[in-house]
C-alpha cells in the first residue's frame, strides 16, 4: 500500500463532519460522505484477513492489514482505489479498546487526514473459523 490518501486524490468526493455532532476525526472517520450525481458506485463483497491460499493469522493487526490489501485488490478489479472509498463497515470479532487502537493506527496509514465515513460493528463471529475482521466498502468513481 502506498502512502495515505490525500484530499487531492479525488475532486468531488467530500467528507464532512457537521456542526452539532462530535468531531470523529481522532477516531479515524467522518460522519458524512457526499459524491456528485452520475458517479459510478462500486459494491464489492466484504473482504476478510485471509490470504489467497485461505490462511488466517491469529494476530488481529496482521488480519486487518491483509483485509486492507484484499480490499485494494477487489477495488482494482473495478478500476477503483482506496481513495474512492466513500463509506465502509468494519466487522470486528470480540472488539475491544486494544483492537480499536490498532484500527485507528492502521487506517491513519491508509487514509491520513481524508477519512471516509465508516461504521464499526462488533460481532461474535464471521464467515470463516478464525476470521477476526471484515471490511465492507462502498466506493464511487467519476464516469
């Protein structure tokens, strides 16, 4: 993965934190994503932390980094990048403060100051045994 996504990467995709809501930027996200009419919406399946040979590390950070790499791969198949992500949902098994800290750290290396809208959903389990995290993104690109 290259450096963090910058504001110059996608003219037209806006991330907003409206007055009257707390500023979530220190937690790695924005409240709202807005994109212009006519843009193409990309809806890939959720991506977990498994490698191409279906191996899953027992380490949460390793799985999160792999889930991000898998998301890069699936977006590339549609002609998109992480810079095109407007919103995503992150599913985390046995979520806790330690995992949240890792998430904020890792997402800062990917998105920097340009933070998509996202939702974190703690879950008891995911599709594969040993799967600890899954990223479900919505990306948008100009036509």
